[in-house]
């Protein structure tokens, strides 16, 4: 068969594709596969994005109203217990401070009692000297001189000791607000009453004492003769020395009258000091009983 015949036959059987057409077909087939692959990749990436974007929250079991009430009650109890615990701690701390203050107060009161007792002894000595001086001049009237032993009595009659309280603890209680720590109101009232009583005694007694001292010293300077008194002053270290001191009798009566006034004032001071001792003893007994300090002291 000739070449032309073969071509005709092939045309009759189907169209013969040219090489260009064959390449186009192949490229289209490859392109189809590429497009299919791209579409597959896009769909996969979209599914991955969807998977990433969706968050699955864990399922939480819903609580009943009773459970909420129980949790709230537990929180309330926890806060309340903490509050009570803090109050108990503060109460223990303040109770310890309160007892320390009362122990210090007892020490101050003991010092006050001892000092008041000593003041009474000194006042008694002064009163005795005043009595001796007055009695001497009642017996020995119109004298122009007195012996050394009598001069000592006259000098001793011009002074005594005034009571001064110890205020260390009460000052701390006042300025630090420590009085609020004392739970027993009777003790607070007794402490305040004690120091108010002392203030009254000091306000009147100290003023009278100082004025009396100034006056008796002025009269003594007028009464005693300077020249003979100077010799006496030099011999004061020797209580056995013998001698006389001249006096100006024109001032004697005024001097003795003022001594009697001082005796009255001294007796009043003595009574006040005795009242301080009684007040101290009562206050100490009250504090010791309240804080059980008497047992600790015995131990």
C-alpha cells in the first residue's frame, strides 16, 4: 500500500494528532493533575486551620445552689476564725503587758510606802525638836543665850521631809495609753484616786511647807547673834562640844509662835503621809489579788 493510502486510512479510522497537539494534551493532563493536587492541599490546609481555630473547652459540671452556699460558708468561717485568732493573739499580748504594768506599779507603791514612812519618822523628829525648844524657853525665860545642845534642837525644828511619789509607771500608763489595758475598772479608779489624793496633798502641803521654811529661816537670822553662832557652826561636827550662842530676845516670841505654826503644819503632813500609806496598802492588795501577784512574790 502506498503512503498516501495509509494516510487516508488512518484519517478514516480517527484523526491523527500532531506532535504539538499531543504535547498540549499531555500538558493539559499534567496541569489537571497539578490543579487537583493544589486543590487537595488547599482543602487540607483549610481543614487544619479549622482544627486550630476551634477550641474545645472541657465540660464543667454545673454546681448546685447548695454547693455555692457551702463554699461561701467555708470562706466565711475561714475569715472569721482568722479574725478571732488575731483577737486572741492581741488579747494575750495586751494581757501580758497589763500584768507587767501592774508589777511595775506594785514596785512604785512599795517605794511610796517606804518613803512616806520615812517622812513620818523625820516629821516626828521635828515635832520633838519643836516641843523641846518651846519647853526650854518656857522654863528659861528672859535668857540672852542658849547652850549648844539647845541650839541643835532649835536648828532641827526648822526642817523635815515632804512626801514625793514615784511616778514612773503611772506616767507610762498615761502617755502610752496603757490605762485602757486594765480590764478591772475598780483598779483604774483606785489608781486615779490615789494619785489625785497625792496631788491635793502636794498642792497645799508643799506650799505651806516652803512658806514656813522661808519664814523660820528669816527669824532665825534675826534671833541668833552672828558672832557666837559662827563659833557654833564651826563646832557642828562635834556633837559633844560645849558652848553658848547669844540670842536677840526681841525676836524670841515671834520665833516661838512660828514654831508652833510649823508644828501644826508638820502634824498635818504626818496625817497625810499616814493616809498615803493606807491608800498604798489598799491599792497593792487590790492589784495583787486581781493579778495573783502575792503568790508569785511568796515563791
